[in-house]
C-alpha cells in the first residue's frame, strides 16, 4: 500500500496534518462541534458561580452560536459569530465572537434574535449571567 493511503498509520501520524492526497498535506485544525462548545461554556460559567442556560438548541455539528449576556442593571449584550474578516489568520479555525448589540434593552435583543432565527433556524442561543464574558469566550480583535 502506498504511503498515506487510506487506513495506513502514516495517514494519521499527526493530528494537525490531514492529507487529502498522498502528495499534498493540509494543515488545518478541526473545529469543535457546536454542542460540545456550548456544553463546555455552560459548565465553565457554572463552575465559576455564574448562571448559564441553553434557550434554543441548534444543529449539533455546526449551528451558529449566539450568547445573550444579562447584567444586573437589566441591560443585555448579544454576541454572535464573528465574520471571517475579523478573525486573525492563525485563529481561523477557532470560534470567535463579536458584539452584535451592546448593553441594550431586552426587547431590542429579542427582536434581533428573532430576526437571526428567521434567517438561521439551526442557531444556538445561550443566556449567561456573568460580569466579564471575555473569560469564557474568545472575542474577535477590537472587541471587549
């Protein structure tokens, strides 16, 4: 069997090298599934003493993840997937988030979420109550 053929140990020698053809190797990390990311996020928030809940369950493998952050003053911030243009090249396979609506009234966030759900019914919506979200999710460059 040639080197790199399907089923040979050489094909799976490295977790980051995924040869599609024996003579071409692609270096691309795998992106974590949406359900695993959401599960890890909720566990991390709970372990730190915060609150997290899945409001809408999307596609297990690749659903877009939106995060609704609630503050003690009643205002909320919505985070959504960052466009690829905002993601640094070396982080292209990691999930990155951007602020879609900052410290707004709950009704405004609900309207924006409803619009997103009409566009993409496979999205995830996670509500969290923590003071600083940057400790739990990676924010795109320029977001804080």
